[in-house]
C-alpha cells in the first residue's frame, strides 16, 4: 500500500518526512503544495543538467568488451570459410608469419664531425673594392671580438655593415656548427667585385662627356677556431722574455774574458 501525504511549505512539516515513513512502515510520496518550493526544485534540477556533458558521455570512445558468443560465432565462420575479406586477410597474415625470436642489433649513433670553419659574406653594396679591401686587411687574423670592436670605433662608412656581418657570422658558427665563440678568429677575409658595375654619363666641358662607374663589392670571411687574444698575448710575453739574456739569471762555467780595448790611447 502507498500513502500520499499533502504537506505545506513549512520547514517543520518537511522535517516530519522521516517520522511519517518510519511510523507507517511503507514508502510515502510527498506532494509539496507550495509553488515557491516547486520552482526552486525545478531550477535546481535544470541547473544540474548539462547537455554537452551528456553528449560527451554518450559518444565517448569506450573499450570494447569481449563477447564470448560473438567470438564463438566468428570461430565457426572461420572454419566454414564464411568470413569477410578483411578478417580473412588478417588471419592469413597471422598464420603465415613464422614465430621466430630475432634479436636485432641496436642502431648505431653516428656522431657528426665538428665543423672546423664557417664562411659568411655580406651582400653586394655600393662601395669600391679598394676601400673595402682596407677594412678586410684591418680585421684579418684578429679574434672575432677584437675585430667587432675595431669596426665599432672605426670612422669608415662601411664598418657598420661589416660589424653586423661579423656578429651574425659569430652567432651562426656558435649555434649551427657548435664552435667555441671564445676561440673564433677571422682566419681569412677577402673582397670581390659585384656582378654589375653601374655606369652613368658624366658631362664635361666643350660638349664632351665621360662615363662614371658606380662600383659595388662584397666581403667574405672565414671563421676558424684558433688561439684567443689572451693566449697570443701570453705567448708574445714569453717570447720577449726568452730574448732577455742576463748574467744574474744564467751562470756560465767558463773563465772570465776581459779582452783589452782596441784603442788604448
């Protein structure tokens, strides 16, 4: 038997739910007559429902459970030769493969050889190859940092372009070829003419004209790992010290020689 009890929207009446159910001993259906409580219950139920979450749970990929009835049916189809094309091809590959355990050798790691040099050059820009060659002689054979400082404080117009080229060459040699930036030196520097020489007419006196050539050229450098500036300065100091001969430092076991003067008057 099921009892239906109409209760009001009183809090004390709601607390009697447990007492009435325990007294009657049967499940009781409560019908709330207050419209305010019904509206709050509907709003709370509506807020808990999320259609997007339901779609995700409905169509989410799940692990397929093995069905023993279906597995038995497939086994019978395999015996009778009634499988589809794809299942038959998979089973044929499994049967045809021999069960052999082969131990393959691990792949050998090939170490890349360390780069010994890095070549870089500027683009063609408007300058005479004679003027640019003087800058090349100024930086050739110097450490890369010393060459950049030389270009930074030079008053020549093309040194700003050469300075940026040296900084880029140092960065590429360090990042791409794994070279030590503290040992990089400008091993070689040379200048070549551009592919085109721009020629223009130059008016002269008495109705004559000449040809004005606007040259362009570019500079190439090769960076190699060499001795740093500190090492070169240390070697130079040791070389100068070896040239100093002092009787107080080195003693010779020979008789004293005091030859007479050539002119004695």
